[in-house]
DNA sequence: CAAAATAGTTTGAATTTCAAACTATTTTAG
DNA sequence: CTAAAATAGTTTGAAATTCAAACTATTTTG
């Protein structure tokens, strides 16, 4: 297929505008879907934190605060909330007792999987009708964005 | 090109995970780039608000709070901040003097354009090496996500 | 083994948010 | 035509979120 430069420019604008709107909406819908389920006490931010803690990684508080770019104090507060609500557990590392390893409770793991399923659904709907080569393109686009982000942040 | 079902499944996972990370990073980098420029007093949220107010729309406070899903009180507070910092103006609507129409000052318009340029750069880097038909696919993917979001929110 | 470094928590202040009450204005219904 | 209802936006007070700095407990280093 061929395209004039103007048509492509128009696509760029469309994509740029759509991206801004879509992300906002996804965050909102992700939270509201979760709140319709048995996990009514969870915010989008907490979802993100639970996703970062992950199923089997036993990450430390410092690791998580570095990844999420939250101060250690803020993360402690967030973890207290999630612990109170029964989603996460703190485990003292027996090799180095300064360190807390983080894990999900069974409730936390259920939530993780529900959220993961939602993301999958979203990606599947996004790529509906795409073949293997289309999907590879999509992947490439994301790699490009990651590269762009790296370049901008390291300059 | 041909792909096995397993390869495709792997791509789905990659895309799903990448999307989660990327959004977070974009927000952060967007703010940090803006803060390196003459607009040092602006947060990512304020950037989003300025984008929503837009260059020429003269939206009302209610419209903006509906779009951004912020309470009217919260929006009033945000607008006060941006007004104090010289980015926006409130204009009393002379047809209906209850209504405030919102506009950007020249400083606000400069910021809008700088942010817009950043988004364009991002999208351009994302689509580097893509031809017209690839780009159309990309557009389709976003339309698909929008449709998914609409379906989920209306069900 | 004492000093420095590290992991995580606590503290106090600043910011952001919301819902509800409030003010000003316009629309509606009798 | 006017009193009541509705609407647009602001104010208020409380709750939640965040951060940096001080702090506690533990481990590493010299």
C-alpha cells in the first residue's frame, strides 16, 4: 500500500492523541473492573505495586522502591496498607536480617492473576485480526519507544 | 511470514508487560523533560490538564472535570495553581455568567506546543522504519483498544 | 571491635484529593 | 412575573499520599 506524506502526518497526529487518552482510560477501567470483583479495596496504584512485587520474585523493599521510583517511606506506607488488607506479606531475610523480602498472599496472587488476565484481554483485543508479522511490528514499535525513552533519559 | 501459536503467545506476553512499564516511564520522562526547559514548575498532572484545556476550545470547568474525571473541587484547586503560575486564564462567559471558560495564556500555549512536540517525537521514534500500511495497522490497534475500553465500560 | 554503610521504619510537613456545603446565576413552573 | 429548582463553580474540612530527614537495627569494613 502507498501513502502520501500528508496521510502519514495525519496518522501520526491520530496516534499521538489516541495514546494520551487511552492510557488514562486504561488506568481507570483497570481499577473499576477490579473494584467490581471481590477486590473492592484496591486502587490502580496498589494494583501496580502488586504487579511489581510479582508472583515468585521475593523482591526487597529497596528493589521495588527503585523500580517504581517511590521513596522508601512512601513504599513502607503502601506496603502497610496492602499488608493490613491481606494482599502481601513481609518476610525477614535470614541471611541478612536488615532485608525484607516481599511476597503475595494467596489473595494477592489471585488479584495478580485477575489483573494479568485483564491485561491479556486488552492486548488480545488490540491485536485482533493481526498476523504474526503484524504482531512482530507491534513489538518493534514498543522496543522503539523503550529505546527512545532510554535515549532521552540518558542524554 | 508464518508463526507458531507459541511464538505469538510469547509476543502477547512481551507486549502486555512492555505496555505496563512504558506508560509509567513516559509519564516520568515527560515531566522531567519539561522541567529541564523554562517550565520548571509544572508536574505531569498539570501537563495533562493543560493538554486537555487545549489551544482554542474555551472549555468550561465542568467539561474539563468530566473529561479528566476529577471532582469540581479538585479541578478548581488545580486551576488556581495554574492560574497563579501564569499558564491559564479564566474567562467569565457573558451569555451565562455562571460559566467559566478556560484558556491558555501565551506561556501556557508555549508549554502546550512543547509537550505536543515531545509526543510527536515519541510517536515518530516509535514508528521509525514503518511504512504507510504498518502505520495504518498501528492506528487500527489503537481503535481496537478504544473499542475494548468502550465495551468494558458500558457492560 | 569500632566506624561506616545499608535496609527499612517513623515522623512531620506539604500536596492532592474528595464530598458536601455554599454562592451566584439562570431556567422552569405555577 | 416571580418563587423554586437547577446549574456552574468555589470553599471548606477531612482523609490520603507523598517526600525527605531522622531514626533503629543489622551487617560490612578497616
